[in-house]
């Protein structure tokens, strides 16, 4: 058989060793390089055996891509090897729209898990929730499936449908009770909506940030100005089910409420000198506005950065449930053949030095990470599904937006109600004098 591919890999491995030996002359370092060479040789040997003996002929590129996926898959759920097609899709996504179902996904306990659906998208409208497990795609189990293959199966041409089987935990993580449901989801071109706002009772403004995109800073500024003109004297910032997005947008949003160059977040890589601080601007436009932040298990990354900064600086009260715990910095490295490597190079830390990133190899409290609310307001999965459904709005020209669910059929938003109670109590207490009562 032809040995071109095998010879090329051997030469590459040998070249790597020669360069490494030249760079590290000390005996201990050389021993380390020698061990690396032996491990590289193992990969080459496996490639040899497969090419020579596998029952069917296979392409060297497919084997090498598979090895790359496996190698990166040992790191964390967010590092990823992307073949040229997926790498192109990812670049398209960063431009603000992409084809698919409208969900952010990751791997958890070997299962494809929903981080959050995006409002207004096909998955959102069908009632798919954060932490739901997609256990089958077109009848194929997702257990152990790498993220690259999962994304390929979920994405497709707009207007085409994909069949999913979704498992939902109806109880607690300690004593799970999984139920399954089948969905047929029609793919659409996903356009990311960033900010929603409205006035609530008692002169309280409501600002919901759905995702931190390139437009979020401008949209947030416009929404806050509109609420101010409407008479808002306090604010509820809703970051529930916000999966994150651009770091710069999260920092800018924090700067609306934190000034004086206060630390918002810092990243720390493997080496101490790799620390990078991100600070607020000199003056906060809304630095005195009383506020409550709402979070839940679907709040991740950028939303955790904002929440952690406001909590550490005692700028806001955080209400809801513990956040997801996804706060790592990924660099996307283009490779010569058009493929790409998304690699975790640092982690985010709150101003007080708390690590936001959870350990996805552990469960419960041992996993750490996430932002714990100041006031815990548990919400059942059934209620969360109904809240998500009733937050979907319909728009008619000349009319205010209305929920798709009639008012008499709506469920109470207990976290939002608690936020309003806190802001009302603060207003009442601020008017009391030492002699009152």
C-alpha cells in the first residue's frame, strides 16, 4: 500500500522532537521530550494499524481529524477541534446570524445539554429549556457524541426539520427524575435579539439582556435612556437564560452601573503574567440607580461576569438561582487546511477573586463555580417552561407588545416579584427617619 500519509506523519513527529531537543538542552527537559516522542509514535503506530488492517479503506484525513477531536475532547467541554465546514459555520455565527434551532449547547455528563434556547427561535417556541438533554438526534444517541458532530446534525438548510428526543429532569440533581419528549424542530436563520425593556410598577424599569452581542452596548444605553425618560427610579436587570457572548459588551454593560475605574473582571491563564484586568469607565451613567439582578441556571459567561461584578462591589442584589458556571476564555486558532482549534486559554474571575468556571467533571457543590444569588428563589421546571412561553410576545403596529398567553392563564414570576418587593422596601426604608415609629 501507499505510505505517503504515514511517512509524512512520521517526519512531522521526528521534526517536532528535533525542534524540542534543540530548544531544551537540560537532561530533565530532554527526558520529557523523549516521553512526548514515544506518545507521538503511539499515534503513528495506531494510524499504521488502521490503514493496514481495518476491514474497510479509510481516509487518512478522517483519522487525523478524529484523533484531533479526541485529543481536544480530553480538555474541557468548550475546547473544540473544528473541521473546515464547522470552522466556517462558527465564523458565520460570530457575524450575528446563523442557521439552526436557536440553542446554545454543551456536553454535560457525556450528554448533549442545552445551555439556553434563544428567545424567538424554533427551540424556544417549542419549550426546550436550559439543562434539557438532547438524547437523540434523528434517532441517533448523543451519549459520548462530540460537540462538532452534534452541531453538524442540528444545523441544516432553513425550512428543513430535525427530530429530537429531549430528556428533562423533573426533580432535583440529587434525585433526578427524567422524562422524555419528542420534538420536530424546523430550522430557521437565527437572528440574535439583544435587549428588551419596559416599565413595571412603582416607577421600576425592567431591562432584559438576552445575549451580549456587538449591538448590546448601544441597545442597552438606548433602553436605559428610554426608561429614565419614562420615570424609572429603580431597575430590574434580567439576565436569566443569558448565555453570554462578547466580553467587551459585558464589560460595557457593567460600566453603566460601575464607575471610578473599578475592576469588573479579570482573566488568568496558566502563567501569572498572563493576567488581564477589565475595568469600568471613570463615570457610571447610572451609578446611583437602585437595582436587582435576576439570574438562573441558564445564565452563563458574560451574564455571570456582570452579575459577579455588581455583587462583589455591592452594587446590586442578586435574586434567583445559581448560575451555570461557564466562564472560560477561548481563542479560535485557524489551521492551514481551513480547520480551526477553539482552545481554552484562561478563566474569568470576579473582582473578589472568585472563579466563575465550574468543574464539569464533578457534580453538585463539588463542581464549584457559578454565581450564587444573595436571595435564592427556586423555580420548578414546569413553571420555568410556562414563564418562558408567556415571555414570548406578539407585536401589532400601533399597539404595545403582548404575551402570547392570555393574562388569566399566566403563572406568577416569583423571582421578579421578589425583586420588586426588595426595591419597594428599599424605597420605603429610605424615607424613614431615626424618629419614625
